[in-house]
C-alpha cells in the first residue's frame, strides 16, 4: 500500500505584488474555476502521483473582527499558499515539481517577499512548509493510478455487459462473474498490484496507535481534576464571545460562486483568526491532537464520522497560531456540504470552529453553534476565500464512485463467489 501525504508551501506576498500575482494565477485556468491541467506554469497533469492541488491567496477580510476583543493585527501578511495531496512522500513531490516545473514555480513565488531566484527552489519550499495541525484522507492507500485503473475497469465491464447482455442473461450470476474475470485477465484493462507498505510509515502508525492512548491515560487524572475549571472558563467565554456573522456581501458571494460547481467536486478554503488568549488556543491544539489520531487510526476508509463526501481536508495554523486555514476537497455543492455536516456532525464543527472569532454561540463546545444553521452558513461563507487555482486528478468521480470502483475490482479478483454475492457485485456495475 502506498500511503498519501500532503504538502503546503506558504509565504507572505510582497506588498505591491498581489494584483500581479492574481493576474498570473488566472492564466493557469481556462476559465474561472476550471484549471488548465497542462498550463505552462505548473502542468499538473504531468505529475501522476498528484491527487489534488491548489494555489490560494489568503487575503483576510475579517481582521476587523478582532476589535471585539480589543485587539488588532495591522501587520497581518497576505499569504500565498500552494498545497496539495499526493501518493508517497511529500518531499519527493516537491522535488518533482522543482525538476519539471521549476521555472513556472519560480515565476509564481517571485511575488513573495523573500524569494530569491538565484537560490535553490526546493530548499525555499521546504523552509516555507506549513505542517497541518490535523488532516483527513478519505481512503488511505488508494493511489491516483489505482483510481484511474479502477474507473477504466468499471467502464470496460459496463460496456461488455451492455454488448453481451443477451448472452449473460441466460447465465447465473456466478457464471457471469467468472466469464467477466476471465475476459479481463485476457483482454484487460490491466490492474497494477498494490505496492508494499513502507516500513517506516507502518511503524509510525503503530507508534501513534500506542503512544496517543498511553499519553491520554497518563494525562487523565490531571484532565479530570481540571475539567470543572475548564468547563467554568469555557462557559464564561461562550456567554460573552461576540457572534459576528452578517450576511456576506453579494460581491463576495459572486466571487466565490463563479469558482464553484464546474465538476461533481469542489474546493473550499476558509481563513480566520483564532479567538485571542491561551485558553482557546490550547483547547484547539488539544482537539486537533485527538482529531488527528482519529483520522489516522479510525476514519481511513471513506468516512469522516458519518460524512462520506470529503476527499481530503486539513487544518493549518499560520501567523504563530493566530490564524487558521481550513482547506477541503468535497463532492456536491457548498450548501449540500454544509448541510451534511450540520445534520450529521454539528458537534464536530463546533469543537473546532467555535474557537474562531465570530462563530455562532455554543453550549459547552458541543451544542448550539452550527445548529443555528443560517448564522453558521453566513459565518462560514464570510470566512471563505476564493481559491485561485484548483486541480483534481480525476474529474467526474465522487468519493462514492471511487468506493464503488474499488468494490468492483475487489469482487472481480475474488476466486470464489456465491450466486447472491455475484448478483450484488453485478449490481455495482
């Protein structure tokens, strides 16, 4: 199994270069929201291990909300972020980018404050790498190659069933399964066997599986003693924290909407300030620690809690943990995406996002918040920033499609199958 990893290069944009950078990034798309996968700056399609990637300018229009806490952030940088998810090590992916698209990346990063065209690009990207506080992968180990091969397999099996349907109708399901498996072995399409799982990755996962519960067990007596004080401090803040969720301006909504719904999947980038003070920050750090354990050990096969429409997601601190970026790749429209979370795991949204400035009022972190549906949607839309460039390696395929195609492949490779199992497998096709 080849595990996935992620990369994120983040650098402040030079004060007088933001408009020029926006114009350059616009040339990477054939029209707003639709990337040219073979664009001259970074031809994404040439990188066969790359699942998704984006360039996004983090220009935070909500900094004024800090005034509710008597604070300001006048020197807040405007960030250029280049992030994505890939098969295998992220550092290898960065080296491939530098080797095959170094000139284009240098043109893009030349708009950043400290970029040196004469320096080493990979070293600069490493120096500006931001590690996620938590991340999610829909299906750990499912590579871009596997996704494409399984989509081809599904199409080939479907075509054969249509073409030879009259013949197959006379056969029991188990016989049809055997005939289709024989046809694929003879005529293809070819299916690449999974690679061996890296030993270091497996060891790290086992260490995480053992280490985090042991750490929680050791901390439990102290957490239990602190719990009443934590709940008191939390509730006092929840009662007084400002809710800042006006209806987003039509101009802001239009700028976002033009980039959405060009495919079955969409991107989402949201940015904002963490509520000032150590209490909210360390609450968030602890929640991310537990969340990251869950996404690494439990939610690895198609669902984050009860939500199955997310391909990749991450939460990343910036500005010395003063601000937080949330970036995701999901299926369907933004409204359906938000409704999915509100209806199924509103408490999960509250645990994380209620620590951000302006979030709808919660009750002990879990209640309220996202359950105030319209207020929550205004808050989220207001903090969303336009993603200038977004690439997905397998357009037209949802997370549900990927899961179905994997089931089809696994069923095809089974040597023995009952009639009932074969019938259910055929229904997938």
